[in-house]
């Protein structure tokens, strides 16, 4: 009975020892499986390709003693010039650095081209505004000065050139053709003025044409004024002569000479 108890106790201890060993092995295997793997060669390669300098001493595996390391030849044997060539994309001559430099250059060129095109556009708009006859009505000098000076030409219906004249003087101006002459001159001047305003030309040439036409208009106005004055004078002379020829006009002697009649007419003139 005693021997059986000892044997049973030993058997139980062996079982506990076996379970403990299995537990330790399991924990060791789990701990070993969670250990991070750090490959220095891979890390160096990644750093070289991004930002670190191309250090040939960090190319692993190395050739070893007398170049007998077989792993070196397996790794670099087919690419012997690889460690000697700087292949960093971000190096001074790397393709990524070159690409970014070309991109920045192209962006700068695009901005310069855009600025140049905007400048050309603005200059073209200014030139169009200054040369196009379509915008001649917006010229400040036309609005402030020439539009009012040419009002009788551009809007002749609003100006009565026979205003202030007697019916007999109006009839004489119309009958002798002075009125039609003036209307024709104004119509021709208006046509030339409209052509100058609508023609595409530089602003200086257009202003000079305005000035020439304005001088011609003033000349026509002066001639018309002279014709009006001459018609009024002739009508007064005709009126005085009719009084003389009527027989015995008031205040006029029948024996009066022609020189005296002319003198009295001139003395009674109102201009």
C-alpha cells in the first residue's frame, strides 16, 4: 500500500512537470513569433532611396575577407555598378528632383505666358477702344466738346436756321436758293462727320478730322450769316425803293435825286 502511494505521487509530479514544460515552450514560441524583424539592408535601401546620402559602406552584404562572401556575389554580382551609381530619386540629379524642377519651370513658364496673354489682351482691348468707330460716341472729347459744336449738323431738325427772319426775307432766301444751298452743305458735312466717327482709325486721326470738319462748318455758318444779312438788306432797299416809286411817299419829295434816296436809306438802316 505504501509503495503504491509513492508511485502514484511520482507519476503525478511527472505529469505536472510535463505540462509546465509544454506551457513554457508555448510561451516561448508565442514570444518568438511576435519579435519584430529588422532587416538592416532593407532599411538602408529604403532610406537611401528617399533622403539619406548614397553611402557605399552601407551596402550589405559586404564582400567580406578577400571578397569571398558568397552572399555578396549573389546579391551584387549581377549589378556590380549599382553601389557606385547614386539612384536616389530626391538627390541633386535624381529623377524625382529633376521632375519637380521641370514641373516648377513649366509652372513658371505657364504663369509668364498667362501674364503675357493678359497683357496682350488688355492692350488689344485698349487699341480696340481707341480705334474702333463703334466706341467713338464714348470718347470724352466728343462728349464734352464736339458733340455740342456739331449739334446743328448731327440733329438739324432741332435747329431752325430761319428763326428771327421776316416772312419776306425767308421767301427771298428760299427763292434765290440760299436755303437749299445751306441744307445741302450741312447734309454733306453730316455724312462726312458720320464717316469719320464710324471709320476704324486711331483716336488722334479721328480728333483731327473732327477739327477739320468743325472749321468747315464754321465757314458754312459764316457764309449763311452773310447771305441772311444780304437778304435783309436787299429787302429793306426794295421796300424803300417801292416807297419812292409809289408816287408821293410820306416824307419823300418827288424831285429828290437817287443819291438822296440812297443816303436816306442808309441813314435809316438798322444794321
